[in-house]
C-alpha cells in the first residue's frame, strides 16, 4: 500500500511539473483534474498537494542548477524583508496549497454532482 502511494505521488508530481511548464496557473487546473478523477479516494487531495510541492521543488532544483536562483531569492527576500530560505518555503507552500485546495474543491463538486455509491 505504501509503495503504491509513493509511486502515485511521484506520477502526480511529474504531471504537475509538466503542467507548470505551461504556467503557474496550470498547476491548480491539473490538481483539480486529479481531484475530480479520484473523488472517491480520501487521500487524493493530500497526494495532489504533496505532489505539487515535489513538482515545484524539482523545478527549483533544476533552475538552481542553471541560473542564479540564490541571487533571486536574496533579492526577493530583501524586498520582502525576510531571509532567502523563507522565499523557498513560501514558494513551496504556495504550490502545495494550490494543489490541495484545487483538488478539494474539484472533489467536492464531483461528489455533489455524482454522489458516491454506498
């Protein structure tokens, strides 16, 4: 069961990273689609939220290898009057909350329209 959950989260993470290549707004759209498809699963929104965090963490690592992400984080952190690490934490928290909330909203809508069979 745990191995299946890990693989599922990694697949969702890869899909959300691919969606994020379109634009940041594509992440909640893809997470909502995942939430709608897995409306019977209790852990679906958590998988979407954690997958979004992993997706954007992977994008940050990729960008860090290619460019001056530390300089950008220091500049943005200076503007916001916070440490650069807080910029990374806020970025990943934003992704996770987008994925989680979009999946919960989509799941709720699908459950209202198409009730779960008892």
